[in-house]
């Protein structure tokens, strides 16, 4: 009896002028970015959604550049939104962790944040803070889970 094993497809890695090192896997490009919230720094995934196509849109590149150029202002706005939703936040009373920046193909983008006990997956909620086209909070109890909203 012969076994027919398929070779595992290699991930494609490129160095992009805008995003730096990105990897194509699971039908999207993924990179990393930094964000600082409440005096803590985080490394987050940058997820570029494109309906399974390998191209990165000009709108995504423009939005990421906007993110980098306005980072301090964006960080302050996100902190204000989190404070208004969760009260006086510090790392001890509301466990949260920024997870990813998701970019739709039209350039709209949001920060996905995991809120809840980090060691108990059942108590975590993913929320989204839309950064563009308008600053807006999407909680996990909204009609669509916030992360799903931004992958459509």
C-alpha cells in the first residue's frame, strides 16, 4: 500500500515598503505593529483582508501609513474610548490585551482587543475599536461579534 502525502505549502514571506515583513497564510497577509496603551507597549498582528486574493490594496497601504503617522493621537483616542467603556482602567483592574489591527480591503481598520481573564478563554471577549473611517467602539455583545464585523 502506498501513502500519498501532500507536501505542506510553504508560507510566502515578503518585505513590503509599507508593512515591512509580512507573511501570506490562511488567505491573508499578516505582519506586526506596535501600540502603546496606558503606559504599556504591545506587539499586535496586522491582518490584511482581501477575499483570499494575494494583493494588498492601495487603500490598505494608505490606511496603515495613516496609522503610523498619527499613532500618538490614535493611542490617546483608543485610551479614551476604553476609559469610557470600562471606567478607570489600569492593567490590574481590567485585564485587556490589544491583539490585532485588521484592515479591510477598502482601507477601513480597527484594533481588536481581548478583554477578560487572559488565562480563561471562556471569560475573554473580543471587542473592536474602529479607527477609520470613524472612531467607534464595537462591543462583543453587538449584533455581530466585533472581530467578525471587520473581516467581512
